[in-house]
């Protein structure tokens, strides 16, 4: 279950399912049908040459109200790009 901030002090919520999981390497997901924000993505974890971990994240989503919704979210600092 995910919950994210949205413009004007609101929030959106949705459920997702894991589509790929490699322990300590990668996890991928997609939202389930009927979600407020259809989305999918993945997170990868890679050890660095020195102490630490590099984290890469990729997310795709369909903003409510299409591009207009994305613009409004960007104006309020809530657009994930």
C-alpha cells in the first residue's frame, strides 16, 4: 500500500504488487487495476567500490487529469519527476 502527498495538502493512495524481487539487488512493482495513480517502477541497489550503496529508482505513472494534473503537481512541488 502506497500513500503520496498531492497538491493543496491532499494525498493519494493505491495498492501495488511486486513483479520482480532479487534480494539485495532489485525490486519492481506495478499498481493494481483501479488505482488512483496507475504506476510502475523499480529500485536497484548496487554496492559501491567504497563503503555504501548506490540506489537507482525508475518510476512511470499516469497523473490524475493527465498533463494538466502533472503541471499542477509541479507548481506545488509534488510532481515526482
